[in-house]
């Protein structure tokens, strides 16, 4: 992408921008989806292919496809008033587990990380993430209201107060992750 795109959705605006590392000429291994659930709910999905693994772009695409498919199947024929809460949460969790199985089935050692936000009709949200892709919610005045913890040694060090955000950006182990889609030990962190 050369610039951000704005999309009007569910009573708000979404800005989207994705670009590979400008210092390296590689394929952008990111994939994303904006998935409306009925008229009043929205699921945002971002998958970031693991750069040191083969087929990161394919792993990201597969993850987004599986989550999208799981949501569509779970919501098919369900009345609007019943689309939120447990149904939505279950569909997303099933989609992530299906994504993990699909990426492992590639047999290439491929991996991706995920950051997902489900926004409900009352403007509440729930986060789901795997790996070092984090969800950051910022208020209108730029104040961070929520930031998930990166599943990585550096992310845990920041959370524990051992290093600050600035040092984390330049840490020599920034590329290491402790969780990803495509792993036998994948775990899903679900926000409240």
C-alpha cells in the first residue's frame, strides 16, 4: 500500500495501512480482514507471517481464510439479536484453531501471528491474539486505553518493567517469539 485507506463501518471509521519492511525487498507477509457480523458487529483480523519461517504469506492468508470461514458458518441463518457474545467468541476461537491446523498441515514450518478484535453492537470489544502481533486501543486524544502483551521474551520484559518501549524497539532479540499459529503449542489469549 502507498497510503492508508479509510473505511466507514458499523457507525465508525477504520483506517488500514500495511507495508512490508522498506529496508528489505520481500513479499509483504501480512494479511487482514474486516468481517461484518450482521449489521451491528464487526471482527477485525490481522495476521503477520513469521519472517524467519517459510511461507509466512501463505500462513497469514490461510489464517484469515479459516477465521472468516468459521465466522460465516457459525452465523449463517442466525437472527441478528443472537449474533454476539458466546456465538461470536466461539466462532473466532474455532477459526483460530482451524487456522493452526491448516498452517501445520502445510508441513513447511510456516507460521503467522494473529491479532483479532470483535466489536459488538454496544461498542464493547474483545481481543484475541497469538504471538507478537498486539492490539492497541487508543482514545480520541491519543491515550492508550488497552494494549495486549506481545508473546515474546521482549514483550514479557516490557510488561515486567525490565525494559521500556523505546529499548524494546531496538532490542537484539526483538525477532524472537514464543507463540504462533502453526505451532503444536499455540495458545490463544482472550481479553475480557
